[in-house]
C-alpha cells in the first residue's frame, strides 16, 4: 500500500504555496460510520513457478468499481456491496465466471471490529463469485471494537479458510497494527492504519484424479485510510509469498513465488 503521507510545501518567495497544516486530532475513537461510498478496486498478481526445472510465469489483473452502503443495524452496520462495473478481469486459463460478477450484490453485518459477518450474495459455486466474497469479508479496516485513535497499536491472530481457485487454503495470520497521527487526506482528514501481517497457508486437493498439496508462507504490508468522520477512504497493499506444490504419486515438487499489489480508491462524489 501507498502511505498517506502529505509533504510540507515551503514557500520559495512572495506568492509561494503555504505549508499544509496537519489534520486536527479526532476528539475520540473513530468508528466506521453509516453512509454510501463508491470505490475503484485494482489487484495485480504475478506468480512464478519452476516445473521440471522450467520457469513458468502467470499474471492476474482485476479492476472493478464497487458501491458500499452502510446502514445502522443495532450495534452493527448492515453492509451492502454492489459490483457496478468490471473494466478488466484477466485471471489466466480456464473459466473465471466473470459474467456472474456484473451487478452482483453482497450483504452482511459489519461488526465494530471491521469484519463483515454472514456475507451472502451470488452463486458461490462460480469461481469469481467465491473469490470476491472471500475478500469482501475484510473490505473495511480491522480495528479494536472500541474504535481507533492516533498512536493506538494492537495485534490479532486469525485462522481462516481462503478460496484460492478450486483449492480451499487454511490461512493462519498474525497482524500488527498501528494508527499514525491524523493527516489532511480527504475532506476532513484521516487516520492511516499501518499493518504488517505474517501468515502461513496449507491445503490439499485433487485435479484430474491427481492428489496434490500446497503449503507456504508470506508477508503483507497494508496502509488503510479511515476518515475522521468514519468514511473508509481506501487502502494500498503489497504482499509477497513463497509456496510449494507437492504431487506425492509422481514424487514431484513445484516451488513458486507470488507477489501481489492491491489498491482501493475512494471515488469523490
């Protein structure tokens, strides 16, 4: 992710630009607030493998626009996420199911810790729908249930099952979070939430009657911008992992490396 840093502009003489003042600190913990916002999501993934000593590389690119609506629902927020349009969806060979994404709406309950629970929508047997739903559960910034303030730090450990193509992967992740001082980003300032995550993953499956397993580890750096009025302003993320695919019946192992970059940008009204 790209940090939300704002440089101080120094006047070079009469008429020069004034210095940019930092945003005022929030009066208390910031929570995600009800409202509607539109975003552009872009994801770029590069995978390199060694198969029988020969290099093989693939690239995935996914770009789409999404509208998020949050409505008060008791202590939580009802989240409605709709895919407005898809401008690019290149995910390698095989059917992606992109037709099932256009106009699809997901709904769920957004808890105070920033995770969407009970997310439903679309046909989960379609690859593209299942992968998108998996990621949208963590669409908003994770935070302590009491909210987040400048200087706050916290750590969490999660164990989830993530859908990677046709193979469910068990993912164990440890994330260390830090909220920086407020910046002037957006219409009313924002808190940058910086997160470093280390994780391991593993899974087993079969393809064409051939059993195989996958295991690996990785590290991800993320910066999310939470507006001081509770509007999620976007994020950037950089992720690198290494993995090994094993085919026991053939006594074959395939090492690989994946790099991924994600951006989520708030579209001004």
